[in-house]
C-alpha cells in the first residue's frame, strides 16, 4: 500500500488550460513538497507545506499555486498551462528532523 | 543559497567494477541523504548520515559524510546491473520548511 499516491500518473493538456495535480499521503507527515524534474536541471522545488493551510514558495513557483486543506492532501495547480511546464512532477513528504523524503511515483505532464 | 554538486554526471561501467560518486558543497549541512531513482519512479531513500566523518554500509554500498559536513561520497563495490539508476544526494539544513537541497544527480549504467 503506497504511502504517497499521485494522480494522475500521466496527463496531456492544451496550452492555457488549468491543471490540478493531486498528492495524497497516508503517512501523517507534516511536511509536503512539490518538485519538478527536468533533464539538466535536476529536482527543483515548486512549493511546500509545513502544515494544514501553511504553504510557501520554492525556487520555481511562478505559474503554480498550491493548497493543503487536510494533512493528507496537497494539490498543485497550474493556473494556465504553458509548454515550459511540461515536466515530471513529484510530490514528497517528510516527517521532519534528519529523516529523508518519501516520494510519490510522479506525474508526467505534457502541455501541447 | 546552498548548492550541491555531484560528480561525475554520467558513469558507464562493466559489471564487477568499483565506483565512487561525489557530492560536494561549500555549505554545511545538518544531514546528508542519498537516493536512487529508477526510470518512471520517484527517488527512494538509501541512507541518511548526520555526523561528520560518519560511515554507513548498506551491503555493497558505502556512504561517507565529510568531517566538516560539507561533502559526501557513495562507493559501490563490485557493481551489478541492478545498481543502474540515477543517484541523488540531498543536504538538509535549518530552514522553516525542513527542505532538502538536491544535487544534480549521477546517472550510473552497469553493463553485464
């Protein structure tokens, strides 16, 4: 039983449309993160959350928003998708301290 | 901004060879983690080191945290095709979001 579930796993959308990616965790971890992974850029932090309704921006937050209304769910929204947002998106959770991240399996998003 | 540089970026070796991957920074980290990522999946935590000079072994993998907690290395003995993947180091610091800083990754291919 996966501790973190991302949905959808794959999505193709048109430029200008809004898109929401979902991350659901059963770990009861306090911290949740959204990253994008692109060739040559590695993992880059988009937004993170340190509690319900507590979120903040990462290094590549432009064009993205997030919401966390429950401990277990962290949503990433692309307000108006652009081709530069074609990427693989990973959600991660962390309990804190020196513990590492637990990652989801990723969402491959293609904006055409 | 804390940065982590990994080297080499790519490594292609024959089964049975030894290899070392390096993760370097000018910043001090409170902890250092290593992850392995396989195609189509999220990174999976291999190990966490927290003490300067610490060495941890995981079967054929040996991880070391530098004395000054600015660098780390991953050594694989007698590499096997199953070791193929993307290896990522990540440093933990003191920040509100408990975020990790990721290196760019080392893509390892072990040929039979």
